[in-house]
C-alpha cells in the first residue's frame, strides 16, 4: 500500500491506496517542518500513523507539504517517518509539486496555488524549471486570501465601502488601535488577514469589492504568471480555495489578458491518488 500526505500548516490530509483502490482517508494537524519544533513534528506524524489501520502494510510514502523548502526539511521528515515506519520508501516534496501532479501530471505546464498565500511554477515535464512565488503576507502573496483580506481592510479604513456592508466589519475594525494590536500580536497574522477574504466573497456583487478582487488577480498575473515560459500558449492551472471560490473573476481577468485557464481544483488529494496508482 501507498501512503500519500498533503500537508499544510493548519491541517494534513492522509490517504492510503492499494491495488484494490482507496483504503483509508483522514485529516490531522498541520505538518510544517519550517515552523514546528522537532517534538511537535514527531507528535503530529505519530498521531497520524496511529490512525492507519494496517501501518505494516505501507510500502511507500509520498509526502507533499508546506515548509519543505530544502534538503534540511526533507531530512527531518524522512528521519521521523523512518523512525515510525522503518524500511518504507519515502519521497518528500513541497506543496507546489503536489499542485503540479494533481493538475497536469507529468506534462509541461504552468500551475498556481491560491489559498491563504500564493505560489506558482512552470513545470517542463520533468522538473520545476521556474518558480515565481509571492514575498509572503507582509509585502506579497498577490491574489491570495491574505491579499484579498488586506484589500477589504483598506476599503473599510478609507471609507470606500457602502455603509450597509461596512457595518459588518465594525466589530473587528472600527476600533483601530484594538485591531492593530490584535493583528501585530496575532500568532498567525497571515491567517487572520485571510479571514477577511470571506467578506469579499459575501459581497462580490458590489463593484467596489469586485474591482478589488479582479485587481488582485491582475497583479498576480503582472508580477508572476506573465513571466513564465510559454504563458502565451500554455493554460494556467489553479489549486486552492481562492481560485475555486472566485473562479468567475479569475477566468475573466486571465482571458481579458489573453491567457488560458486549465483546471481549477480545491484540493489535490483525489488527483494525487490517481497519479500514484502507477506506483503500486
């Protein structure tokens, strides 16, 4: 059997497949080797393995996750998995490759993740050959939940929102000092900022809101997607909650600039299960 993990900072999706098909699926805590201590990483991975009905039957592990930015993080995860599942073949990859394999498989293409943050790449059919990603929630992540959230906050702060909808944000934003204190002392400010993207989704029918949504995607295209090889001929594939929830605006802006849109999926796991059938 094969164990597939698709891990974010908040939660991790686990899937176990065999030649008979899907054996088990479940969700656990996030597993991010760049933000969690070794102790917490071990605790979270151990907790997940304890949920596997027959851990001794696992022959291969394919881990895709946030925070896998280099060999150091790969080695940390490999050592933990080897500790709990000795003798198992282990492949550790970042979440961008999960997006690639779940949308275009081993084909050439351009892929973009739009969730809390944003990331993208050009895959040449063998490897990620170009990777233009955002600069994080402080000065980048164009087109992401953080970006949309910040834009809604700015609209409120500049009195640009109609009063009938601005009132929904009064509790969080009316007291400026209280909001600033909460934001700058929040343990995960990016996630907090991204919660305001829900406001954009609820009020997308207001031009002042929809204009900001479309401008966020325009900035994403201008700063990153337009720089990729063959962008004029290759469709761009998207993964993540923002790309699915705001699909109509994303497609509109992409097409208005002459670019094609390929697949748009919420989560990569189901497609990863299909991709890894060849490894059974």
